C-alpha cells in the first residue's frame, strides 16, 4: 500500500513539473516607452531597445527598429504605466483597515460591527481617493530636454536611460 502511495505522489510530482514549467519562464525584459521630439519637428515613439554611442535604438509599435541620432533629438519623454488603480486599491485597503479599527475602539456605539463597517466605508473611500491621486502623480511622464545639454550631463542622462533599456549592457 505504501509503495502504491509513493508511486502516486511521484506521478503527481512529475505531472506538475511538466505542466507548470512553461508557466515559470522568465518574462523578457521590457525597455522604457519613449516619445522623442526631434529638432526638425518630427516625432518618434517606441520601446527603448538600446542606448548606442550617439543614438537611441527604438522598436516602434509596428515592430520595426528605428535609430534616432542624439544630435537630432530635442526632448525625450519617458512614458510610465498608470499606477492609479493599484495605488487606489492599496489606499482604500489601508483606509478601510484603519476605519475598522477606529470603529471597534470608538466609544458610544451600541454595535461595534456597525461602527466598524461605517469606519471602513468612510476611511476606505478617503484612502482610495488619496491613493488614486498619489498614483496619478507618480504616473506622470518624465520629460528630458537634451537640446543644448553639455557633454557631461548628456553622458549621465544616457547612462540613466541605458538602465531603462531592454538591452542595458549594449556596447
């Protein structure tokens, strides 16, 4: 009987390894989304693949690679993913937890359960609003004006961008 149980456990283990391994694949590193305004008025947009000496390599939405010379760039806007929903959810949860505690420990209510629910609703709504506004503020795109930037600042800026590229160690 014990041998049969061990075989069953072994079979289940092998089955789970075979079926779950594809789910464990590491995600491919994504580069920052950039919107580039060029000095001639042109616009380029795409994922930052690599920072090359004297240029940026982007992958456009159509899938093609585009190289943009640094000398032709006026501004670079780093577009961030929206964090409003997650921040509102966290703020609402923290606020609701605080409201439940405040409702339970507050004197004067006949029912602590009702007080806890009222506190959760009141503080949860306020926490969600504050969290949403915080998420909005941290999701704002960052604009870098490289036109007229001195060589040292430009080098430091490109090094920061290199860390946000899909291939940060490109030489």
